């Protein structure tokens, strides 16, 4: 394995660069506030609320992370229909154009209709309509972050690694960030001793079925009580360092292709489950199944294509092999981060003779 102290140091330096600052948070809040003003001018959306969700609400976003926003129309007694969502997003797009926003992309036929734009602060934003379930999913990840601080750091590191390796791009048949977060949760559930419990012990039920039946606050109260009980009753705490958890993550998933042939990843139970145990998964053509713990009929990794999955499996194996070798810090970093992050790490390196990180800028330019 790569020297644990070398890897631990590298991971901590990566986190310093990718973690957002308070200014980054305030910039995103400013984007949301400006959008709130614009939405109030849109016919059919006066009085609507504008709320962030996704990694920003989960506090699992990086300095360069996208911003997901849902617009919730006022006084909707039931969910908004697809055609209505498309119409409202089209009107929002018109309002943004009037205000000089040029980088706009409307995707009306997506599973969830989306309007994409880039803010004047260069933040990529996705707008959807009536997306309460995704808000709750995002809050859920924030709540379980309270169980162990390593979860937050691990998610940021895994997402950055996946971007560096070209496998965090659902448009091109690889993982979305939601799937990667579920993989981290599953790893933390199945390490020894476990760090996170099966998600069914935090909230027992299919949350997607409860939207409109139970309030957001009711779900939050139940989750908070169960999380507090887990922390209180936990027999012993996992003492692994972040680098040890990082290496064991790739060890676990280095054989993912073989394991997923007959099993699916289930964070709800915290186990590899046999596909044949669930009729809904027996006939699926998806190369990998990561069951959505909040919508248990959905595969969170449905974007993954068969050819791309071979690349994903190979990437996990190759990363594990490299981490199992003796590597210097400046040969390790390019495996884990994108070239632009390498350059930032190089700029951060102290100006001393032959500092490994000082060399990164020359190596990766």
C-alpha cells in the first residue's frame, strides 16, 4: 500500500484545495437570492419558493460544485405535472434571457425536466420544478454526516477522484454524484466495525411514498432521533484513518464487476443483496444496480452504460493496484485529482528545494 503517512498527507492537502470557503457559500446564496427575485416576475410562479438541494444542502459540494435549485409553486395540492413543469421552466428561461443570462440550456424531455444556466459568478446551476423529494434526500445526507466527520471528507475525495478518472459523467454513461455518495455510504456500512448503520434503521420506509403524507419536519425528527440512538448505542467506534478508509474503499470495489453480476448494492439494508431476492431487479439490463434507498424501485446508477461500466470496473481495479504500491506524493496526486487541481496543489507547495508538491506544477503543466 502507498505509505499511509504519504497518502494521508496527500488526501489532507487535496481537501484543503477542494473544500469550499465561506465566500464560496455566500456566492451560491447570492445566486439563489437573485433567482428568487426573477422567479417572482414569472407568470404562474408569484409567491413560489426557490430552494437549493443536492450537494450544497448536504454540505458535500466542492469549491467548483454545481448548484441544484428547485422552484416550488405556491399552494400546490398535488405534484406538478410534467407539461406544467416544462411550461414553467420555459418561462423562467425567458425571464433569465431578458436579464442577460446567455449560457442557457433547456432539457424538457429529461426524466426530470431541467433548465441549466451559468451564473455571472461562473457557477453552473440546474433548475427543476416541484422537487421536494430531492430536497429531503439532500437533507438526509446532511443528517448522516453528523454521525461521522470522515463521511464528508470521503465523499469529496471520491467525487474528485471520479472526475479525474472520467467516470463522474452521467451524460456519457458513467456515475452521477448521487451514486458515488451511495457507494461511500455503503462502504461505511460494510467496513469493520461499521461507521454508518443500514439506512432503514434511520428511517424505515420508502420516503418517496410519503411525500405529501408526512411533513418534512416529521421525517427530520424521526431521523434525528434514530441517528442520536445509533451514536449512543454504538458498541465501538471505527478508528481507521481517512487514508485507511480510502484504500479499503478501492479494495472493496476493485471486484465490483464480478460482485454486481448477481448482487445489487443496498444501502437501505447495508448489504450486498441478491438480485433474485427482488423481482424488480431480476430482469434488468443495467450493468450495475445501486438501489435508491429513498425510491427503492429506482436504480441510482441507471445512467451507467455497459461499455462504460467496463471502464469503471477497470478504473477501480487500477486505482487499487496503484494505491497498493509504494508511491511518492507527487506520483500519487495525479491519480486522485484533475490536472487543474494538481496545479493548485503545486502553487500551494512551500518554496523549498525539491518539495514534492512544488514539483507537481512542472510535472502536470
